[in-house]
């Protein structure tokens, strides 16, 4: 009986074409695609009429079959399984297409091996085309939101690895409990120092949840519960700058309008808490949990910072520098963990760098729209109104604004006369 192995090494060897997916080589047998337009058929009750709506171009699924002919076919199929189990975008290069394309597996591949073909393995797969989403040019805030969302996903995945029940050691659980108490104390002290009663009320439920983590069973749900409780406080503080608007009339007929907390206060508070819980020694068992909590808090700090109504370019650059310094510190710590655990800590490090890049893109647009604080030298003491009229120039409606800015920014003792020497003004 002539088998596929005989054909592969004999008459049809030249007819078998090479292909790769995710860098894994195989021989292609056939492929099929579905292309055309997205047509939505609309049916109407009680009518025989049918309507069709064109929803745009359709680049359909790609199905293909391949085979592997090798003495170590079993080992090669294990390599192929690891490619499909990687959970990422793959590059598909087959001779039926003009160029390699990026795809995402839509269904698990079907792998077939038989005793009649011991050196041959067959598989079939269906994939979809993947196009990287282009970052919006005008909406840089969305880039920050996407980067924060990705950071939270990576942190949660890292915590699941650190806190998995299998092989869990008591030192790690004890570290989580100590960190929870440290966070409670830190939030309480720094929120009190902010002299804002609203923040303490906002933090109450999340801090209460942190206080009972020592009663949680260490099971399969433990990592996700810890991740939620560690991130709850910072998320609540970040949202305090833009609280949700409730219905016009609350239950019972009473009006309840939430008061927004100054975004400068919430951002500064988040940065201070993140700095307090930074891990000192990556070698300590469980210390990666501190970095995970720190990363979540910094993501919320960037989110809260996006709500700050910056006064000038210098003001915005100052806050950007504070956020950048904190992100750089966290990224440097993540890089140290990634040396020993590149698979789990590496994505967190990359997510922190991506968040820093998204912040830079957003702040570049923001800074370009803001006025700058100018410094000039006043040669002699002159009436402040004269100086304001000179600086306001051809825009009389700005006269009062410039005058008041001169007084407050330079702490002019007598409002009638500006002293000689260097002065600042927002223009």
C-alpha cells in the first residue's frame, strides 16, 4: 500500500509547498477563504418583504490543512500545540497569498495522527485576519485608558501566578496580609493629611474589605479577590475627581449631588501611596504583590491626572514629570522581577512603559493648547494697570485677567504699583 509517507519522499515531493504559522514550518495541503461583503438580512413580522443592508467589506475566515512529515513527528506536533496555545497574534505565511499576514486562531486546531502514518501528522485550522488598531490621533485620552486597562490585565495575570494555590507558601499569604494592613494605615494617614473628609468616606468600604483579607480561604478564587481588593481603593480615589451624576431625584424625593474632589489632591494622594508601598527587596517572598498594587495605583494616578485643569504649560509639565518619575520607578522594579520571571513580570514591565508613552502623547497635545508663564524684567516700579495694559496688547478683554494674574502670581504687596525686577505673567 502506498502511503502519504511514500508520496512525500517520492513522486510528489516536489508538489508539496512549504508554509509557516507563528514561525512553525509545515507543508500546506489546501486552503479556503471567505471574502465579500457583510450583508445583513432583515425580516419584518407579518410581511413577505425582505430587506438587505450592506455593512461593509468582509475579510472572512481562512481555513487551511497542513501536514508534517518527520522522524520526530510527535515532537513537532507538541511544538505546534505550543504555538496555538500561546494566545497571541500569529504570522501566517502560505504560498497561496502574496505576502505573510497576521492572524488570530478562531478555533482550536484539529490534529490527526494514525498508526498507518507514524512519521506523518495532519492538522486543520481556522484563523481570522488581524489588523492592529491604530491609535486615534485626536483622542489621546483613549490611548491612556487603553494602556491603563492593559496594565490592569497584566497585573491580574501576574497576581494569579504569584498567589496560585498550588505550591503556595505561608510566607506569601502572610506578606499579602501585612501589605493590606500597610495600605489601610497609609491610606488613612495620607487621606487625613489631605484634609478632605470626602476622601475618607470614599475609602471606607474598600479599606474595610482590605481589613479582612486574613479570613479569606486560599483557593482558586483567592488571587482574583486579592487583586480586586488591592485595586479598589485607588480606583475609588481616581473616580472621586469626576463622580457619577445620579438621577435628578434620589429615592424618597431627596436630592443628592456628589461633590467632586480636586484632581490635584487625588493625583498627589495616589502618587504618595504608590511611593510608600514600593517593594524594597525583590528577593522577599510575595514582594511582587507590592509592585502589583503599586502598578494599579499608578495607573489610577495617571487616570486622575487626566482630570487636572492645568493652568499653564509649566503646570502641566510639572505634573507630567511627577507621573513619569513614579512610572519610571515602577518600571525599574518590574525589570528587576522580570530577570527572574520574564514570562509573568515582563508583560507588567512592558505595560508600564506603554502607559508612560500614552501619557507622553496625551500631555504633548495638552501642553500645546495651554498658555505659558512668561518671565520678564520690569525696569522700574510702574502702575500695575499700565503694565497689564502693555501685556494685554490688542485684547482689552484680557486686561483684568492679566492684572489679577500679576498680583497673585508675583505676590505684589501694593496692588497699585508693580515693583522693579523679574516678574511672571500667564500669557
